[in-house]
C-alpha cells in the first residue's frame, strides 16, 4: 500500500519531451511494484527512507537523496524497506529527444542511479505539476516548463560532456524507431517506415543492421512482442484483444510469432510469468523479513 498523489495526462501537445504522469508517494513497509515493464521512461527520487531497485539482473539498495531511472521495455522491480519505507516522487515522460536529455543529466542504460542534493526543489516542482490538473493550453505550457525545470535541477549535480552531434544516419534510425513506437499497433510495413524516414528500403535495412544489429522487420516484431508480454503480465485483456493491440489481425498469427520469439504460447507465458512473479515476491518478502 502507498499514500499517493498522482496526476495522469493524456493530451500531448509536445513531441520531443512530454510529461505522461507524475506523483508523490509515501509507502508502507515492503510496498512494491513489479516485476513489470513500462511503456514510458520514469525517474524516481527518494525523499526519505530506503528501498531496493532491480533492473533486469542488476540490484541497487537506495536511500534518501538518490534516484533511479526506469527505461521502457526493461523488466524492473522495486520495493520499500521493511523498517524505513521510502517516500519518493516520480515523473513519467517520453518523447523523440529523451535519450539526449537523459545524457545531459548523466543517465543511460548503463547508469540508472543518480544522486541529488536538490530534494526540496525537485519536490516543489512536482507539487506544482500536481496542482494544475486542467488540459488547457496554458496548463500544458506550464507543465512543459516545469518538466524542463525538473531536468534543469538534476543537471546541477552532474558534470558531464555534452554528446557529439548526431550524424544524419543516426537521425534516420531515430525517426524510424519513433515511427515503430507510435504505430506498432497498426498495420506497419517496412516500406511505410522507409517512406516516413525518406530513405529507400535497402538503405534502411543497412542502417538497422549497422546501428541496432537487427532488420527493421525484426525490430518491429520484437517491439510488438515486448508490448504483448507486458499486456499478458499486467492486464486481464483477452488474447484476441492483445493480438489486435499489438498489430495482429488474428490470434493465430499473433500466437505463432510470440511462440517463435519467446519459446512458449501467449497463454502459457501469462500463466508461467504470473506464477513466477508471485513466487518472486514471496521469496523476496521472506528475505527482507529476515533482515
């Protein structure tokens, strides 16, 4: 359980960086979330107390003054300490330039943890976000400004070099990935991606192999399967609904691809993953109680 103040947003006027949700929570002992994957980026910052954060195979014990990044499509789990449960604030965000902005504050896939002595400023910024719940144009600009302020505050504790300017080929990849993430639930062909990026299919294939080590078709398929795994684990949607949500017109086609990629049918994956998740939580709880 947690005592939380949360703001969820759906209107998105901005594209390069936009706020999806934010909140402040005071958790009870052993309150947890996951293991699960998220569709957006999240930054949590601990105001008081302690807790644990697991991202894939890495584990971190964190306390007040520290924060952690959650990336999309990465399996994560976090839990409040049994004796000193944490209170934290968080923001969920996304956009075409997110990775660039995260680099500015020193965060990436290899550096998920940060420290800041600006707790009051960060909290005040999120509180201001929570105060304005309207969808007016004025409110959207205000929240956008607060989001940039949040990033600005975090840069005060980071002394890093600015990234080199991306070359044209990286920009093509960036736009292609953006197209996939915004349209994976629809009928998407490699030709559609190439047209959006304004390059021919052959060159697009070469770029994907060079920078992502997969073909455009495989990237699209992998992204859809990640979304499907999330929906199977965290929702009660039927297999038909999940198939349609991930760009497949029928359950048979969806199930065939899912089994080829995951080695198990969607139905068995749902049952197996939920069982493992329950066992993991029980095991983790027992360990914590022994401390």
